[in-house]
C-alpha cells in the first residue's frame, strides 16, 4: 500500500506562486485523490473553492467533514476502491 505524505510534508506547505506545473492526480488505493500542480477547484455554481496548499487530498469516500477535501474518515468507515482495470494488450 502506498503511504500518503506526512502531515508536515508537502500538504502542510502554503500555496505559493510557481512556474505553471500541469496538474497531476494520484488515486490512492482505498483513499483520496492527491492533486498536485496548477489547478482550480470550483463549486457547482463555478465559484472557486478556497485552498491554502499546493497539494490537496480530495475525498472519494463521501464522508469527509471538510469536503471536497479528505479528512481521513475513509479509514474509519472502511472505504475500499475497486482494483484497477487490466490494461489492454
């Protein structure tokens, strides 16, 4: 299982201007989507959702108390993802 960054690592760094880096999304098994790079999150009306970090973990379990961000609740509720589909070939 892949470990998430420690609380004092990249996730704790405040957002800062940098060279535009394309977004990179990492889907952690049984956990959140980790998003890095230049991106904007908007609500259903198109308004920007505030963020203070350059890397964020987005909730996939639907139980986080700080949606759209992950608060770790997936561990408590036993959230499980499906295994990846086999590659064609």
